[in-house]
C-alpha cells in the first residue's frame, strides 16, 4: 500500500504519517511539504526528522503551487491512497495574505488532483474545515447544513469542496472531505490557543484572551482525529464518490473552561481579556453522527486528558524555542 500525504510537515499530516508507519506493516508513505514559514520551520523540520526514522517513509520537498514540477514528481507513482492536507492555515492570517490562500488552498488542490489523474488512487481524503459553517444559528451543525463562510480561509475550503464535487463527477475520482473542528494535541501548531496559554504561563507574560473567552469550540484531540482518518481511508461503507464528514468530538466547550482547568491544575496565568476578532466565529459545535456511523469510532478523549498530554509534550519540547 502506497500513500501520499501532502503537508507531511504539518500538525495533522505528520501525526497521521507517524501513526500509520508505527502501526501498519505493508505500507510506504510519501510525504511532501514546502516548509512554509507561517510558523516555525524548526518544528516542521523536527517532525520530518521523526518520520525519517522509519524506513518506509519517503520525503519530497516541493510546493504544490508549482504545477509542472508536482506533476512530474507524482504522475507515475501509482498511489493507493492520497491524503491532501497541505494548505495555508489560520483564519486571521487570511486577512493579511488573501492571495496566498487562493494560490495554495485552491490552485494547489487542483494541481494535486491533476497530478494523479493518469493513475487515480482508490480514495482521496482532503482537508476542509468547520470554519465554512460561519456564524451558525443552530447547533450542533451537520454536513447537510448551509455553509456561510465569513473569511477568506473558510471560502477557500468551501471552494475545495466544490472542486472535489467536480473532479468526482467528471474524472470519477473518489473524494472524501474532512471538516476538521479545532484539532489539538502534541506536536500542534504554536499559534494555536493552547500553546499560547502554555507559553504565557511559563514566560509569566500576559495571555490575551480573545472575546474575553466568551466563545465555544469543539475541541477534538489529535489521536482521535487520526484514528477516524485511518478508518475512513480503508472504509468500504462510504458509497458516495463525493462525501463530506465532520471530524469532531461533538463536545463544545467554552474557552474560559479550558483556561480555568489549566490554572486549577498548574497555576495562575496573567490573563488580559480582549474583544472578539471579526474574522472569528463565536461558537462551534459539530454533529459527528455520520462519521461515527461510517467508522464506528466513539471513544473520544476527555478534554482534561488531552490538555494534560499536550502540556506534558510542551514542557518536553519548549527548550527547542519553536513554541
């Protein structure tokens, strides 16, 4: 079994590759990434260094926006599965660099699909996002609900789903969109809420709490997300050639609850409350019934365990100065 993972130096891509390599014998994984500098290249390099410990891992440094080079590198590889996770992340950064999101998230996705049309894989999973739901009025949101993106990042993910529908229909590709909801855990992005909280605690600096913490997120632990993805890859229950699933714990938590739990267990954090960023949605809570039906996965990690695991990892790696 030969698998391509784009964005292999990223949080989810690395975590998926590592889990597959640790638990699957007859597997060969090709990882590609361009080491974008949106956040620490040192962290990305360390992730790839971890993956290179496995003999069955092959890494290709390449930008998915370089269409001709990408097609040359991938066209004859005959991948069994593709997991497309390479993308420009962060809702707020999309206000500063909108063109970067269009190039990477939209044209990059098209380039990946076009590069494997000669030898189509059995299934292509690609990253969408909970942000496409926008300011939903009714919760939990399900895959059939209206999507009303309120920022460029979310718009790029909506367009990914439209592109997938087209390629599924006209090129007979089997595509599965994954609407990720606030994935957190070890090896996570330094710009995410939890690692900012950890850093403020250790540095004794002020932690700026967006919207005074008066918003909710559907925190989904990385190990749970990875197990769900692994089950989707091999699932024979997915009959539709263009499917979309919420990847979430369906347990929406107020941000202040997370901060309170951390302070109760580890100590005081200097908190400064700020007003809501206009690009952020206030609340998010996903319905995960469809993905549970397909995968039979229902053992979601308690948020307290997830935070403790994340913090223990942070303490181990903070000396690397990428967090």
